[in-house]
C-alpha cells in the first residue's frame, strides 16, 4: 500500500508541475501581447502627432 501511495503522490506532483508550466506560459504570452499592444498604440500616437505636425492645411481654417 505504501508503493501505491508514493506513485499517486508522484503523479499528482507531476500533473501540478505541468499545470504550473502551462500557467506560466499563458502568463508570459499575455505579458508579451500586452507589450506588443502598448508598442502599437505608442506608434499610432506618434504617427498621429507627425500627421498633425506636417499637415499642409492648418487646423481650424475651415477648408
């Protein structure tokens, strides 16, 4: 009976280890996605700023 208990305990630890690894991968993917999203937003904001600064028609001219 002791052998069965050890095997079960080892099996539970192995499954728990896999679950932790999967959770870490999901967390890393989410962090990576967030960083990419923030970089895209920053690039869009910079592009909008350049578009506004180099626009040939002044803002508020009514044209």
